[in-house]
């Protein structure tokens, strides 16, 4: 036995299922509020571990030397390497050191000269080595200020 379905109205009678109402663009927009653009979320992960390695090679430091200057233990380095990325705080330190290296390269004209200056005690830092002095945010700013002063003095 076949069951008949009513899908169309005939002679003015309503169908069994009403057709969905068509929304016009104006009608659809009436009840919809515009959303504010989404704010970018802060990164939950820091830089890739490869950035740490690249900085280490550019500065010509051993893993232990750079780790100590950034305040990282051997086990922390092993964990970051396994995870493939640094924390956001560690990433900030790597970026800070990279910025100092870039500033020194620009000022002194090359990577070799910049490395030498960053690893040599400086009178402007009371005899401290710039890479050691930059362990803290305040120290890093002092190194940047010294580089800026030296840049103003050069012809």
C-alpha cells in the first residue's frame, strides 16, 4: 500500500508542510548585530626552539653559555627542545638578545665585530660584559642605551 504525501497545495488548500519563509537581505540584517572584529589571541606558545639554536650559533656560544645567560637550566633546555618551542618569557629573552646583536651588527658593521663587542667588558657598563649585563630587562636597556650612545658618537 502506498502512502500519499501532500507536498503541494491544490485548489487553495494548504500543504502538509509549510514552505520555509524566504528571508530578504533587509529582513535578515534587521535582527543581526554586527560583531566587533576578533582580537588576536596572545600566543600560547613561544618561539620555535630553532630560534634559540640560531641565536646561539650567531653569537658563537655553547649551549651552556647561552642557557646560563638566559637563566635556563639544562633540563629546561631539554624540555623545550622536546616540545619544539620556548615559553613566551624565554622567547622574549631570545628576542632581546637578537635585538642587541642586530643593533651591534649595524653599529660595528658585521657579525664578527658585534660578537666581539658583546663578549668584551665595556667601560660604559662599569666593566661588565654586555651579554652578561643584559640578563635582566634593565640591564638589556642599559646595553641598548650604550649602543645608541656609541652610534651617536661615530661619524
